[in-house]
């Protein structure tokens, strides 16, 4: 941990799903940089994330977990709780799937279910498993990665769009149910985030629309007043704000991090 850095999470215990790479990895290292110990739940290997957290001087353990699997989630959260001596201060629901690329009229039910199982049901299962620990402690914060498409429609992405809209409803419901226990629940709605995932999304859209990837990028960037995609660190900074005492009066909220693409 860097001594000259603001440390809002000293000795706090943070569970992060989907932190093997990309945005989740940046979130994990950002919490560690401010003093937190990290438990990663991911179905992919997250050795690099663990190494990066440990370089910040904090503890990190990785637990293999497919968030669609109820039993695996319960086992993973239980193992993380043991690692943390029974206390969890922050949960970050970041595990997610880009979904499929079909018009609704062409979408197989299996594809629809796969996306909602990961993005929506997985978030519910992990949150449900963590809540008893936070309720017992009479405190805790939960932050979920939603999306800018949680506030609008998008052709070819019905499964993904609906899964992210539903996360905002889940966030508000959890906020109402758990405020009396000292638990705050919020979400972040990022715009396109620089990294491998958005490159994959742009490639699919380019193929479906008969455009080049560069053309898709230019169109998407120009839709935001800041004329660029957001960075993983910018999203992580918002996550940390929502998990910290700096946002102590905020619950049931969803913050846009879109470069101005969304302003409501």
C-alpha cells in the first residue's frame, strides 16, 4: 500500500466477482491500493490479480466459482468468509457476460437464458450469500457493475440489455430491503470501457452491420461529448467512491460513467 495514497479501506475485506482480468482486476488492485484485503470469485484463473494485490501489500485469495451455480456460489462465499475471519465489508458484483448478438426474432432461448443466468441470477446468488454476513455486522456496501444499456435499448443485444436493466431493479430492491441493516447498495453504469471486452463487442457489431471495427469505434466515441471511451480506472474510481464513506448518504443509485453519453 502506498503511504502517500488516500486509504479509505484499511483492513477492510472485499469480495469481487469477475476479477481475473480487465475491469475486475483494476477494481481489485484499486481497493488493495487503499488498504483492503481481497477475495476473488471467478471461474477463470486469477493468479495475476492475486500477484498485483499482494504487490500492494494486501492479502488476496482466489476462489473458483461459476456464479450461475448456486452450490458453487455458497461454497465460494463461505470460503471467502473463512479467509476473512467471518467478516465482509464490501461486495463488488462484477462478473458478467457480453451476451449474444441476435435480433429478438432470431434469438434461441438457450442464449437468452445463458446471459440472464450469468448477469442477473449470478449477481442475485452472490449477493444473497453475502447478505447474512453483512446483516450480522449491521454494516456493508454492495456495488454492482451494470451498463449504459441499463438505461436504453440496443439492437441485437436484447439479452444483454434486459439483464442490465434488471440489475438496476435488483439494486433498488436490495437498497430498500437492507437499509435498516446499515447496508448500502448501488450500481455503476459504464459506457464502453477500453479493453479486450469492448474490442470483442465492436467486432461483433461491425460484422453484423457491415462496417469496419474502426468505423464502429468512431461512431461510438463520437456519441459521447468527451469523444472517447472510459478507462477501467475511471470506472473503478466510481466503484470505490460508492463503497466508501464518501457516499454514505447514497443507496439505490446508479451512477453513469459514460463520458457524457448518458446524462440522466
